[in-house]
C-alpha cells in the first residue's frame, strides 16, 4: 500500500488543491470516481466483480494508516 501511496500522493494532492477540496471531500470524490469506473467498465468487467475489487481496495485501505510522505494538509 505504501508503494502505491508514494506513486500517487503528490499528483492527487495537487488535484485536490486545484479544485479546493478538503481531505474529506477528496476522499469522497475518489469513492465516486471508483463507482463511475465500475459502471463504465460494465461492458468489459462484470459489475459485481468491479464492485468487489473496489470494495476490497476500500476495506484494505481503511485498515492502513497512510505514511506521511508529503506536506499534504487540509
């Protein structure tokens, strides 16, 4: 998980700041984006499988405390 965080944290924080989102709002936007991706991939991936993958990622992420890699702040 920390390797993935290191790859995406800086870019995602820049997007969050560009759109003036709080950390909570950015987390909600990420969840909505995952739902949209499941819907858009329905013709290629069974929606139930997409939902299960997204749910697994959410649950595993919720069990992990992110490492502080940058000066990401509210």
